[in-house]
């Protein structure tokens, strides 16, 4: 787990070389428009990160329940 100091350091280095980056916590909170850091929602506007989030961000689950199945 990265500390806040390390995150700030990475943000600065990446910003200096024009590399977009976000640091969602948890990682699965990344969407095409925002992410979470702990309990705080962070909005962002970056097409590259949004495209990444579209493919690898918040997981989607499909659950099918058999209505005839009874718990044991």
C-alpha cells in the first residue's frame, strides 16, 4: 500500500513529464469520470484514463438466482 507521501511524489514526477495518473483507493472504484480515495470521491477529466477505466475499472457482476433452489 502506497503512503500519501509516495502518492504525492509520484503525482509530481508524472505531472512533470505530462503523464496522466490517478490513484484510486480501492482500485476497483475507478470509473470513467471519478474514483474514490478512502471515503472521498475525486472527479477527473482525462480521456486516456477514462478509456482505461472503461475496460479495466469498476467490475460488473451478473448474478443469476435459481428461484427453485432452496438453501440447505
